[in-house]
C-alpha cells in the first residue's frame, strides 16, 4: 500500500512524522509499509523493554484475552493480584495501584502525597521537583516537570512544584518550608538528556526527607523495570523511597503503569482514586510476563553487561570523532556530540539504506539510546557501525 493511500489526514496533528508506516516488528527490528527494515534503538522511548513481538507477552495476551478482559476495577482479578505481588516481592514497597500511563501514575503520586500531607503534615502540599525533569503531559505533571517553556503552553500551571537543581542538595534544602510534603525526581533524567542522579545526591535526599518528615518520590517511568541494570534504578543508590512510579517498560509495549508506596504512605480513601481500565486483567497479564522475564536468573546481569558494552562502544566513537563522551546507566545511555547535529543524525540514520536506524535526540547536542533489554551485542555493533558511517559524514 502506497503512503498516499493511508488516511493520514484523519489524525490530529501533534508532531512531525516521516512518511512511513510501520507494519511489523520483531525483537530489535521494525519493518515499514515498503518492506524496509530498521534497527530500533528507541523502542517506543524505552517502552518495549523486551523488544517487538516478544513471545512471552504474546502468549500472556492471547491466553488472557480468551478468559477475561475487563471485569471493572471495582473487583479483584487474578492477573492484577499476581502482578501486584510480583512488584512488592521484588521491591521495598508494600502497596500498588495500577494505571495506564506514566503520566497517570505520576498524577496519582502527586495526589497520594497531597492526601498524606493533609492527613499527617497539616495540609502540606508542595512537592519539590527538578529543573529539566519530565513527569508527563497532564496539567499537573507538566507543572511538576522542569521542561523549558512548559510553564506557558497551557497556563496557568498547577501550583505547588518549586524547582531545584539535580545533584545540588543545597538547592533542594533551601526550598523546604512548612508547605513542603515531598521531593520528587527521576533517578536518571531521560528527556533532560540522560543525566543520572548521583548516589550521594539520592542518599542526601533520603536524609533530607527523613529530617523534615517529607516523602521521597522516585519517577521510574523511564529508568525502572530493568532499564538501568537493576530492576529499579533506586537500588543503584542504596536508598528506599516512599513512593515510586512505573510506566513504559512495565507493559513492554502495552498501556500499563503503576504507583507503589510504603504501607504507611497509603492514604487513599474510597473514591479518592480510580480509573475505568486500571488494573484490567489483559494488561496486567502482559505486565506479569514482563516482570517474570526481567527477574529470570541472569537476565539483569546480562543487561548490566550489555550496558557496559554499549558504553565502551560509545566511548570509542567519542574518542574517534573528538566528541564529548557518554553518560547513563545500564541500557539508558547518551552520546554527547560536539555540536547541535542530533536531529540531523536522527533523520539521516532513519533514511539510510538498505536498512535504517532509529535513534533519538532529546537535546540537539546528544543522542539517546534505549534499545530492547534483550538486544544482542551483534546489534549493538551494527548500530555503532551505522552511526560511525554517519559521524564520518557529519561530525
């Protein structure tokens, strides 16, 4: 089918899309309507944790679709309960609420923190967040985000989100007042340019939260579910947060997210929180398969090893072309460019022949890599070889 035959005019405009339609995917590869294949190092922005068309996910989705799709969130269902148990058994948290997107999970975290503040901290409601952070696209999560320009797009913002600087503990401490209920951050800022919070900063935030009786909230929508080489990125710092949000990788490609908290923080009352599709068995069955595969013996060790290998390859490219190095955790990494050629690299990589390469540039001076967690070393080599060809031309 030719591109012109697709009714693209029926879609509401939200972004510039290239004139290609993806029709199939397997593992680290996508195929478009012309039959051209693309090596995918974006994976839906770290969504497809197990790549495209993972067999375990397909089996779970197929089996559950024949049994029960959605009985209503007013009732228990088996996959919901199984996945909740898997998450609490493998984390420091006691309670789980399921939702459909990372933004929705973060919105729930904000609501939970404010409810806890009303009950236990004299109505405190402010949550200190970080400059350059990204927490979602609802009005509240946009307000919580520190993304440049977002304060005016849909003004007025939701109040209550003073901004500190990542890895600057003093900038956090000076914002704490009697209105402060919590501190919220991404352990690795993804949209901000793949900037990890240091171990010292994370531990300092935990100490500050304890000192001032605040909630420590981690947004692991992008960094969680094995992406950073541990099941959850907070484990890298040896801290235990009070609240965590998950999205993207937990569903491996299907709409699923989760809000987790310690038992003493679980403050919702009947009617406070809900959602038509939340915890539906079709999506939670898939999520259960994802977590089962991520926690299989040796899987996360392999992610760490491949993250280290990708780091080595990116550093070699940086040295070869005189670039600015690389950074990240696990298989969430960035290559720092010496000039603002990121968007051009993304376009030229996609248009390469005979195979294209899918990359992402959240900042014009860097590339972000979010491959499937089961990507092979050969595919990492293939990606770096293709990128080397482009850098010879552009860098």
